[in-house]
C-alpha cells in the first residue's frame, strides 16, 4: 500500500450514516468518514482500484459535495472503503471541519470518539444465502459483520478479535450448534459473548438444551425477517 494511503487510513474516522450516490446511478451509505476517505455500504461489487464519482451531503440542506474516490478495500456483500482522489482544498476543509465539530461534541472527548465503537457480530450459518441476507441488514444498521460457515470457522473468527454477539444456526455439517455453545461457555474469553440462536429445526427438547447455555434469544429462521433479527440484535446489545 502506498505511503499516502497508509497515512489516510490512520486518520480519525467519524461514524456516520450518509447517503452517497456513486457514479450518478448507485445509491449507497457512508458508514464512516475521515479526511482521507470513507467506507460505503453498497451491494454493488466495485473492484479494488476502481475510481468512483461520489456525491454526498455532510449535513441536511448542504449543497451536494462531489469528489472522486479510489476503492482500496472490498468487503464482499457489505461495501467498499475508498480513498478520496483529487479532492479540492475547499472540500477537504469542509470534511475536516465537519469531523472536528462532531468530535468536539462527543461527551468523552476526541480520543474516545476516534475509537471504532461499532459492535461486532458473527453470523454462523452454513447457508451463504442466509448469511448474506442477514448481513446486509445488520451492516446497514452500523454493525461490523463477520461470517462463518460452520463451527470450525467460527472458532477461528473468535480467536482473531473480540466479538459482541453471535447469531448461530444449530444445524451445521462440521460441528453442531450445541457443541459450539459448549465451547463458548467453557472458555474464559468467550463465555460472556451474547448469542442469538436462529434455527430452522428446533424441537422443544433442543430448545431446553440450548436455553441451558444462557443464550439471549431463540428465533425460528422461517419467521424471522432480516428487520426483526436486526432489531432484536440491537435490543440485546443495548441491554
């Protein structure tokens, strides 16, 4: 990565939710912004190093700001991180002032506001389609989403970073959900992670076994919409 790109990635990122129009055609949402770039939630798989025309308002009523951004980070099914390219001094100053004004308003000060406080959620499901459907809604609500197709991948994800919530399907090929719950609750680092069980087939006996692991909720996959799951996840993480 170029030295300028590294410098820009180290800049303070302000968490936002701003509508962004890409190439005068595609609507996305900026989930964070720095003086050097932004992360944009979008279903369109723009490739790395693609130059994009971006249009967005920093505040309601503002004239749209038109800048170019080069894709430097791609998270499939979630969005892209872009570094601003050829940004004018005027627009650069506007972005800088917007960030500073909002950081100053943070009750814990600049240092606390600079931290990425977004909650991290791991979706464990052997269906890629199911993961994508739920991931898109959760990401739009501002959560950082990780994925695992089974218990083995879930354990690897747990070893990489601190997670706040796991959305767990019980039927998986390599390791069933009960076994993963056992591992979670017997590990000192993981036992406090909140869990939502989301399952297509769960007998009353299975539900009783699962409840013994102090899960936050048990939801039927057939009747749980992405909106319902996202709202329940938000409630649990705010408790």
